């Protein structure tokens, strides 16, 4: 029960919607979309910058953007939240104001990658994160993360009190799930022929931790063992971090006529286009060696696809018993599992049914409900 009569005013920092494109964008978009604007308990205020945001590759302008980000988080955002008389400020991008004036803060840490892969981050950003970001998070009432696995990793690397970290599951991307009609557009028209074929699907940014090379090597084994009909499709763009690009993978494919004809990279696609690729796929393969959550697992379940996952990080936690798992370093085993699923329709059907049952445990309505419970605890915690 609330200890006051007025609504709890929650400021939501939405600046990141203009920058992020992948999981962070999905999280913030879905949370904002599922908030009850007519809530009897909460009054939501969306806080955004009026300044343009630079997303290009010019080093000097990127440095200027980082400075602009710092000013937003530590000066502009606190001032706006104070003027709006916010009780809480919720930030979904690892950073909250260090000095929150009269409001309390709650921040989202998606994973522990900043500690696990420091070479993948700008050294100045790392310094700011470890100097200001972590200390500001420790001053927050709560830190939200996505899985129990992610919480464990964050605690082990950061030393943050585990009692301050709350794991809240996500749902599948609704813009992908509810737009799965065969409405071809310029992005997918050229792949119309593919949708009558059998293909394996992987959706996500092309990064080394995604273990793309293992999947391609397993697919190569599948072809070597006589499969002459199946395709492998990657939907997603290469990472913008040079240390993460799989140059060796592209070199291998480009120098193999057989692989270049059977492996398709679409690049980044709009959600409406991605949904079509999910709808027509034969099975989904997720060989990643490290994930914070893995929304594509839920999207595959929703599109009634059998799923193969790596048996590490958070993927077994999310998929439960609804997916077949494998050691992500065992390429022959992955090839064996793919062939097994392609050859056994009854097994695919069984996994599809399990996936739909598992999906019932996840929704953005549940995510927001649990977030609001945290908001209430934070407000009432004096």
C-alpha cells in the first residue's frame, strides 16, 4: 500500500531511443510502450534532450557527442527532473546522475560485457563508466538487469551489493511478433525466392561473441554430408566496433563458391522485414558464447520455430527445456543437431509446442509490472 496520497512521478530518460538500434533500443521502446499512462499510482514523464545527437564515425564529432552525453546525464537531466518534480528517474543505459538532488535513481545494466570485453570499448568511455557510472549506480536505489546469470556476472565483476540488483525478464519484440505478415517491401523483395526454401536463421549484430564462425563451420559440415537444399541466413549488421568484426568469416565465404551461394547476409532490416524471415525459417540457431538475455529466442518461439541454443551464459535460463542445447565450441555436434532437426519433423513440432508453452512465462506487461514494483520499493525506501 502506498504511504502517500499523490502519484509517484517517474522520469524516464528516453534520449537513448535516438542512439541505440539493437537490444537497448528494444528494451526502452517496449517499456515506454507498455507503461500505463492512466495509472492510479504512477505519473510518467518522458525526459529527452532538444540537442541533435551525432551517430556518425568522425572521431572529433564522436568525442563531442560523448561530452554532450555526459552533460545530459550529469547536468541537464537532473535539472529537468527537478523542474518536473520527479520522485524517481529511470535510465536504461548504464548511467544515472551522480548527484540526483531530490529524486532517487534506478539504472539498467544489461550485462557484464564492459568488464568481460574491455578492449571492445572506447578507453575514455571506460574511464567515465568506471569513475562515474559505477559510483552513480551504487548510489541508485536499485539496478535492474535481465537474468539471474547477468546479475551474478555483474556482482562478481563490480562488487555491487547483490541486494540492490533486481533481475527482471523481458518479452519478445512486439514490433517483430505482431507484424509477421507477408507484406514484401524493398528490403525483402529480392529474397522472395528464399521463402519457399528451407533455411536456418540467426538474427543479431555480427560480433565475435555471437560465435558466427562456429555456425558457418557447422553449416559447411552439413553441406559436406550431402545437404544440397538448405540455406543459412544472417539478419543483422556487422558491429561498429572494429575488434568485433568477423573479417575471417567473410573472407572464407567469399572464397568459396558453394558457401557464397548458400549463406545470405541481409544486413540490418526493419522489424517488419525481420518478422518475415522468422515466419518462413525452418529453425533458429543461437550459438552465442555470451548473452545478457537473448530476445531472439523468444521471438523464435513466438514464430513457432524450433530452437538450438548454446548451453552457456543466460540462454538455458531463458529457453528452459524448450530448446536443444550444445557446447558452442563443438562444431560437429552442432552440425549433427541441425541435421537431426531437419530430418525429423516430429521433433521440430515437439520443440515448437514447448517453445509456445515457455513463451507464456515472458511478456512486456510482466516486465513493466515488476519494474513498477521496484519503483514503489525505491520510493518508499527512505
